[in-house]
C-alpha cells in the first residue's frame, strides 16, 4: 500500500467512525501514515462506542505511529465548541492547545 507522505499532521476531536468493523476502517490504515497524530475524546460520547479508544490506542502502539491520544474527564461529545450545550471551556482550551502545538511542530 502506498504511504501518505504529504500529510504532516492530523487531529481528530471525538473520533466518530475512526474504529469500525469494516476492512477500510481508518485505524487499520495507520501503518500508511508517517505524520504525527492527535486524538481528543470526550469521556461520555454516545457516538463513540466503548471499544474505540482502547482499540485505537492498541493500533497506534502496534504501528508505532507518533501520536497523542487523550480522553477528557467530565466531558461530552461537542465539548470543544462554545456554541454547543456540552461545551467545557477548560477541556476545550486544552484540546485546542494540543492541536495548535501539533500544527506548530509539523506544519511550518
């Protein structure tokens, strides 16, 4: 499979459909990625099944993909966006800081 060298950094907030049971599930393509990745998840998220974080973490470690994955305590899906009912200012600031740091390190 071809690698993806043009992508220098990527971030995912909430991780919906990032781990699926399909053969083209994004987590199964990690061996093609050379970039640094960031994943920020809400602690409570009905859009993200309970197995996703652990399976994604295992896949990232198996492929040795450079990454940071974190689950923000006391948050719900949508916590990063001020217009959403589940906005959490402290967690949102932390998540966005991680994304901006990722970009700063990789996209200059």
